[in-house]
C-alpha cells in the first residue's frame, strides 16, 4: 500500500529542511571568514576619541528614536501578519476570497501586503519625519510616496510569483512539493542576483557612468589590483533622496558594476572615496555576492522545508488548504517569523564579511588615515550610533560599529 500523500510530503519536507540546513552549514564553514582579522579583532576605541560630545549626543538621540519607530513598526507588522495568518476569523476571510486558485493567491498576497503597510504607516511616517528633521532625507513627501508605492508593487510581484510557485507545485505534486518548491525558489534567488542590478535598481535610481578623470582611473586601478573585473563605474543620483554617503558593488559576471552615490563623489576627498571603493571591491574580490547568493539559496531550501512541515500540520488540523491558496496569509506570517528569527545568523555573517572587506581595503590602499577619516565622516553624516546596545547590534547590526572599524585601522 502506498503512503498517504501528506505523510510522504512531511517526510520530503523534513529531508528538504535537513538538506538545506546541511548545505548552509557546509557553505558557511568553507566560505565565511570566521577569523577575518589576523591576530584577532582589537578592542574598540573610545567613541570620545573620534566624535565630540555633541556629535555623540545627537547620534545617540537620533538612533534611539529611529529604533523606537523601526522596532515598533516591526512588532506591529509581525502581530498583524500573525493575526491575518493564524486567527480563525482571518482564516475564514481568506477562504471567502473568490476566483480561481491563482487569482486567490495574488489577491491575498496583495491584501496582506497592503494591510501590513497601512497599519504601520503612521510609524513609517514618524521615522521619515525623523530623517527629515535630521537632514538625512532630501526628497519631497510626494516623491517619498511614489517610492513607497513602487516598493509595494515590487514586493507584491515578487511575493506573488513565489507564492504561485508554492501553490502550483502543491496542487500538481502533493507528495513532492516541498522539495520542488525549494529547488525552484533557490534557483530564483540565484537568478535574482543577476537581474536585480539591471531590472530593480533602475526603478529607484538613475545611473550615469563616472566621467573620465582621476577618480575613475583610481577606481579601475584598485579593481585591477584586487583582480576584479568591473563592467562599469556608475554614479547613482542618491542625493534626491538622502544626504548620506555610500557605494556598493552589485551583480556578478557581466552585470557587475561599482556604484557610487553622487553624494560620495561630491562630498568626500578622493583618498577617502577610494577607501570606500576598495572596501566594496573587496566584496567582489572575495565573491561575497556569489557566496551570499549560495547561502541565501541554501537558507531558502531550509526554510521551505520547515515551512512545509508547519503548513502540512495546519492542513491536517483543517486550518487551511495550500492547494486552493487559502494558506497564503499563514505562509506569509511564517515567512515573517522566520526572517526575524534568522536575522542574528544573517547579520552575524554579514559583520564578518564586512570586516574582511575592511581588512582588504586597508591592505590595498595602505592609507589607514584616510580610512579612519572616511569612517568618521560617514558616521557624522548618517548620525550612526557609535556604541549601539549590544543585543541590538547582535540581532540587527549588519556592519561593525565605528569604534570597531577605527580600532581595526589603527
């Protein structure tokens, strides 16, 4: 006798989670720089050695209120997602959504996304006003609303595609859908790394090639020294949204490019700008985008396996049915919970990768004074808290703090 479909599906989900978890651990052991600093990280310097008392006070006050609004929005959005996903009344609402299964998937994805954004809108507006008061935001409210709506559209499209894949496989392959969904979404994560720079980024910024000159020549020279093939050096019109300074390297292969904020090009001395560029090129040198994509794909496989176990348990208790799309709010709630739970792992790895990029930048530029001056300038401009709460840095901090990075340079 063959096993019932749900028994087989649970076993497939368990194996999928185990395979994804094992792949993540193996990739992390092999490619994450667990000891990025020769001899170990030095003790942080004192914040008072880098910033004035007034600068520290302003940074701490801004960061405190930024955390209040951000964490409040996070908690509220998570509570709303859980209510929409798990409450009996919300489950009944999901079951009454009309239309074919694929239409129900997209309508529920749209509804859950919009409800979540509307509920936290007052908190989002409060943080936006905080950025305006601090001089960190430069766009008008109208432009901000357009960006917000554009972000919602991108979220709904990406979410709708992913959920359509989940439900379609659950309908056609009720026994094997966890493994098939995991493989498909992992492939989409990899594809996204290629298409994001050329499809999504241009929706939010305009890019122009950095004109010929000493800065472009120096950027390409550093890329050559670090053995990084760069398709182009671009300048993003970030100043229409923010006054902060930044640069990044996106894509890989034929889509790899160095992107500089126009604020960085205009406001930083060239030696400091090159410290930023050398850091970003180090990510490409060490294939951090590729490794991050592989870790993300493995994490997706692990997450889909766990998701399958929980969703199948809910089906057994008759809370929802995945095949007709009524489980969409629950799936989104579970993803929100999983994303928050995974943040310490993700950000812990990110801090190690960023530290290695700092080491590489210091080695290639051989200019620690410019590196320190650049870090101070970035912190001053962004009002970054030089000494955030330890648990906050552990959970949400994706980069080392100012006092850690300057200690490394010194």
